[in-house]
């Protein structure tokens, strides 16, 4: 059986036992069982906060079915929480990969161990769902009339208006950039702006003047391909297909449709791909 070895040391373990020692012990255990080691992965440092490149390599091998088993010293080395361990267990079960934790006396290659592991996954998954359901209920039990769910994100109105209007010589941000700057969703930023605008606190004129002075919003990505109206009209009359015209002119179908509607060559509500002039001629 091809197996992958995984070892991790936390911040408290640094200097006490190196991952190389843990991997050597796991390799000796695998050799004693007659298994072939196909992959060795390790991580060092605090698990919840630190990077987990070794675990990512391990999961990649599991998903690609490059290994038939995973050997660790303890389940605590493999997962950072009960929910994380449950998710990993379901992934291993879906890929038919065995799990062996030497210190926890878990071996799913054994029929009895496989049954205990399956039962534990079912119980822990149900327990995790119940915990989250109770947490949701607690979040909902607030003052009467208050909306259920988690509390709304706290937004500093002064900071929001500063970046939206471009105060202090700043370039006004787009809604997406503003939401990313404040660490909220675009929907939350939009709703907060609407509330402030209704209260008369948003100066859209100042934003327009600041944008004009700075040359408009910065847009990323490569510049759009130029779209010539004559070429567009000729292609559309020759081949009345949005996909074909977009492919010939190397632009998106959305740009083709929008420009055709602006030129009056495609009615906004039409369902046919025949040019509007041809439809009028047929009638």
C-alpha cells in the first residue's frame, strides 16, 4: 500500500522534537507494516495561524488518489479543530484513503478500526452541526425586533465618506475598492452609502470633482480592443450572430450586443439574431 506521512510541530514543540524525527518514526512504522512511502510532508510552527504547505501537498495527493493511506502520529497534528478533522475524514472516505494515527490507536485499514472511524465521523459531524445550530440560536436571541443572524458590520462613516468622496486630496475609490479597504462586503458598503445619502451626508458633487481632477478611476487589466462601428455593422450584416461577430472582432459578446443596440441595429427586446434592418425589410 502506498502511504503518505505527515508530521507537524507546534510553537511549543519547537526545539524539543524536530519533524524529521517524527517522520523517521512514521517511516519505521510504515516499513514494519510493509507499506511503501510515496510522500513525506511536514509543517512547523503554530498550526492555526501558520502556513500549512505540507498539509496542502498531502491533500493534493489524497484528491489525486496518489496514495492509499495517510500515516500521522496524532490526529491533533493533522487537524486544527473538530470541524476540520470531520471535513478531512469525509474527504479521505470519499477518496477511499485509509487513515492511521499511531498514538491514537486509529487504523482504518483494520475492519474494526474502519467501523469505529466511520461512526466517529458520523457522530462528530452531527455534533458539529448541532453546535453551529445552537450558536445560530444564541445569535438570534437578542432584543425584541432586532433582525436575526450575526450583527451587522461596524462601518466608520467618516472613513467611508473620506474614501468615497476623495477628501484630503485622495483619489475616490470605486465601490469594490471601498468595500475591500474597509473590510466589508460591497452590499454593506452600498447600503451604508444609501443611508448616508438619504441623510444628506454624501456630497456626490465633491466626488465628481475629485475624480475629474485625478483623471477618473484607475481601472486594472489590459485595455479593451478598439471597436470600429463600420467593421461592426459590416460583420453583423454579413453574419448576424453575436458569437461570430465577437470572435471576428476579438471583443466580448456583451460589447457587441451593447454597441449594436446603441447603433439601432439590434432591438433591445429582440430574440432573433437577424439584423433589425432585415426584420423591417421582411415585414
